[in-house]
């Protein structure tokens, strides 16, 4: 039934859903990673359906995160990790919790929980297995859009590159495509994207009477992810958006150096 039918509560109250609509048409799930770990006291799980009480989003069960409510002092947890092979993918995490005031003696308590995570990108260039060109294993899905460029010649002369076999540093001389420079985008892709995550939660309680308490919660969560993909090739098959500076550059190049050039596809 997926997370769309599992209700997530924080201190028994419904939590706002994740903005990415991760559960499709049924609604969005809750990003529980936005809760600072140091602020969680325990997690209560109801495996049975509870739609009679909470509605259809609780058909698959309920998960209730109980936060600390009377913490005094400061607690900091930090950790880091790195792959056994260098080149990227390192990560750092820090979680902190600070609280003051005792509900029984001072009649109030205020807590601030912070959580920060960062992971460096791991690029395909840093891993030998990330390649689209392994002729020894029969794997070759390289692209003909390369630099130096390949040109389709007339008279049945096929497709060739004037730079072949000197195709470096960005392209390769492919044994399966003689006379062509081929492009492998794998080194330019991020196998693991870089991301930064910051979560903060502030809660406070004030005891009014033995039977009543005033409380408030404020939460903030921000996640930034940077994914790198291959450079975009230039071709008459790939129309450019009006105003792209390459359009004016190309027009000037043809007018000044190749005035007799005629391209039927232009």
C-alpha cells in the first residue's frame, strides 16, 4: 500500500507532507529525515490499519515519532565517512540538541534540535566501472556527437572525424567505429549527487496548571541536491532556444568563413 497509506505523526499530530509528491496521485509521504535525530525520544508503530480513527491515509498503519520534552543540557553527535577508494563520496553528519528548563521545577522547558548532513559528489571519472566503452566485454554505447566533431561525408565515404585518431582529451578513438571520434558521457555523470541537508526544530512548553500546558513547535527543513549529467551536444537536430549566444556565433562563423555553405536542414 506504500507510504501513501501509512500515516506519520509527530507527537500524535499529523505532519506536513513532503513537497515532492513522492507518493504520486494518492498524495505525498512525509520526509521523516527532516526530524533531527537527537530530538527523537522513541518511535511508536501501529502495524494494523487505523482508518476508522485517522482516515484512509492510515490503512497500512501509523508511525508516531515522540520527541523529547524535558531535556536539559547539550548533546552533540558527529560522524563522517569515506569510501575505500578516493575520488569523492565522502560524507559528514552532525546532530545537536540543547535544552533548558524543568517542567516540574521551573514550569517551562525549551529545546532546540539541529541536524546537518553533507555528501560530496562521486563522479563517473573516479570509478573504472562507470564506462560505456568496454570493447573487451562487447559493451559500446558511445555517442557520435563528439569533440572533435564527426562529419557525414558525401559519396559513400561514411562518417569521419578530421581529428582521428587524435581524439583526446574528451573523446576516444573507438575500435568499433574506425575514423570516428566517439564520446563517452560516463565520466561526466555523478554516480552519487552532492547534497546538503539542514533540519531544525524548536519546541517549548509552559505549565499553566496541573491539568493544562501551553506548548508550541516550529520546524525548518531544507535539502539541496546537485546532480551532474553529460554536456549537451550541438547539432542541427537539437534546436536551440531563441537568444542562445551560440546562434549569433554560428551565424557569424558561417557568414565570415563559410559564405558558400548550404545546409538543407538549417
